[in-house]
């Protein structure tokens, strides 16, 4: 089973589940029901959790207690606890998805856009935890000891994305741009990594950036 759940297969499953749930929600005309919307989000999370467990990800940190915060990105607790510096990049995901979902066809409701954002984030979480991407992180980025997220950390990252979406909805665009920029600068200064660098190093690794991140 684990061998089959690699590469694009897990995110494709999450995307298909999200699309099916949105279609069911639309067919039953329950778009304005908070309970129905909550059930759709919960179902997406359950699909994500089930996939990650089947892929061999640990439910929580294997070598100690659950903590709310892990500051050391070089520690084996990174991406295992409730939150860590990379949690802030997932908040930025939410802001980005808020903007991107404005381009959905038709007059998509805010809740529809939020569900799409959660679905995309959940798909990314499953893809990020495939052996293919884990090996890519270990080979090309500063995350040399990365061995995947715990399921707890993944779920909290998805929640962080939802928080970013909410903030982008509530705050003026200029304020959102300001806090996203501030987070990126703060992460670059404190851990020598951020969302922008993470994307660059995954897609087109640059030796100069990696040397700077490693402090050599």
C-alpha cells in the first residue's frame, strides 16, 4: 500500500475527494449550512489523515511528548509537534489561496473558496509527505534531516492555512501584504528559510542559497 501512495497519487485522491464533496454540497443546496460546511472540511481532513497514516507517517512525535512549539528546525521534532517556524509559511499559504480563489469561475461563495483552499492545502500536505518529496527535501534543501510530518503537525498546518485565509478575508489587502512580507523577512533572518526560499529550493535548487542556509 505504501509503495502505491507516492508521487502525485495522494494529492490526486485528496483533490478528487474535495471535488466530490463540493459537488455533493452543491447538489444538496446546503451551501449556507454551517454544519454541512464543517462536515465537508472534516471529511477532507479525515481523508488526509487516513492517507498519511497509510503512507507511514507517525500520528505524533515518536520520541517524546507532544509540545505546542518546536523552535529548532534542525531538531528531529521539527514538523512533528503542533507548531514550529514553518507553521507561519502555511499561514501565508492561506493568504495566497484567498487571493487565488478569487479567480474561480462564476460567483463562488466565500465558503466554497475556503473549502477549495483547505482541499489544496490538504493535497499539498499529502504530497509533501510522500517519499518522493521527502527525499527531495533531504537532498536539495536545508531540511537535511527531514523525515516527513507527523499527522498532528499536518493537521495543524492545514488549520494554519485556514487562519491565513481568514486573516486575508478580514484585513485590507495592504495589511495582508505587510504581514506576509514581515513573516518572510523574519523567517529568513531567524531560520535562514521561508516560503519563497523553500519553493525555489524545491523547484530549482541553487548552491549559493544552500550554502548560506547551512552557514558554510
